[in-house]
C-alpha cells in the first residue's frame, strides 16, 4: 500500500509532522487559554475532540499538573466545581460546546482551542488558542486533532509535567515522519474487522482510531482499554481480524491474539523502531483512508457527516 493517497485527507495526514512543529512554536501565544499548574480542570469536546480531551486529561493528571477530567460537552456535570473549563472545537460552532461555555461564563474561567478565529467560540470563551494552520478541508478530522494534543503535550513539557515514559514532542515528530511514509501492511489493509486498544492516555487514541475507520471507511471497528480486551472483546478476534494496540503491550496480549488467530498491530515500524502512540495514530488515519478508497468511498466527504453539528432551537 503506497504512503500517500490522492485525497485531500491524505495530504492533511501527511502534513502532521510540520503541523505539530507549528503547534509547539505557537505555545507562547496561547498561554492564557491553557490550564495553570494545580488547577482542577474539565476538558470538553464532541467526537474526535472529546477523545483528544480524554488523552490530555490522563497526561496532565499523571504528570502532576493538576486533577483533570474529560467530558463530552453534553455530559458535563454542572454541579461539580472546577477551576477552569477547556473546550476543544475545530469549527468553533458546535452547539453543545457553545452552550456549555456560555452557561459557565463568569462562574469559572474558560479557554478554548479552535481552528477558526471567525466563529462564535471566540466570544463564548474567555481566552482562545487559534490553530488555524491546522485547519482542514476534509470533514474527517486528522491533523487538527493531533495538533491539539501536540500543543498540550508541548505545554506539559514546558511546565516539566510530562509523565514518565512519554516522549518529548520532538521525538514524537520524528516518529510521525516515519509513520506518514512507511507502507501499510497488506494483511492489515485486507482485514474485515479492527479492535483498537489503549492504556492510560492512549485509550483516547484507540477510541479516535476506531472513529476514523468508521467515519472514513464505514469499517467495523471497536475500541477498549487494553486490559479489558480479555474480558469479552477478544471473542470477536480471529483470522482476518486485527487487534491494534497503542503504546505498551500488556503482558501476554500478543500470545492471546495469536491463540485466536488474529493479527496483532503494535506500535512499531518495519524498521523495528517503536512509535510514539500519537504517531501510531497517524498510521491508523492512513489505514482509514486506504480502506475508504479501496471500498469506493470519498474519505474527504464521508456519508452522513458534516464538518460541525449545529442544532436548532438550542438553549444555553
């Protein structure tokens, strides 16, 4: 399978190493929108943005920067006290996110990360980090999502709050440069079903990988915490089906996948080098596009999806 497809989504996926560098360089401009050390923070989003929020919440809390929860915007617990609410929204127009920011405005400091500085989120949040260089033409999010996590990882790194075992962003970018060019495994591309697994901060990446495959290719995918895989989900694995693990592989999992005849994908490249889990997500994005194109779908304009979900008759 070739490194790059012909779709706009493929080009956006391939641009991620450079976009992550831009995100890191933009950090000094965005300090006002980002959590302070010691704050109790709720990070919110919808869809892909919610999954990035989940990954960041684990990274921040495990790095000792402060207690952090992640919620789908529609499920925010309004009776709970937070020192700051941080919203992730590519379009800046998503109804649930705007409703929540407006409801808590004045009661708790709010920040947002967006791709579009002309949208209502600029007024709904107290401070906004604009990653317009990471915006996308495709409906399916790829580089904006990972640019968020790159920015937030760079912030934790600058605050000496990167959890032990998580690579510095420069290393992750080097890994992404390999991930965008190394050929995809033909056996994986031919599989009929995919189960994505993650541990800690990489569970959010597993959820996102599954979503990308469903959005772009209409593929049969599931996602679970890695240690939960044995508690039922392994029953779906078998010949012609893939278990893809982000980050460290739990002891015995490789043997379990082999026992049921499945194909295991772990975070390594053909050269034998381990990949940063965020760079491994790039490979899953590429797989989603490859499957979409093989099935005759347009990955830039997937069925039943729009760039932003804006609901009528919504009340803040």
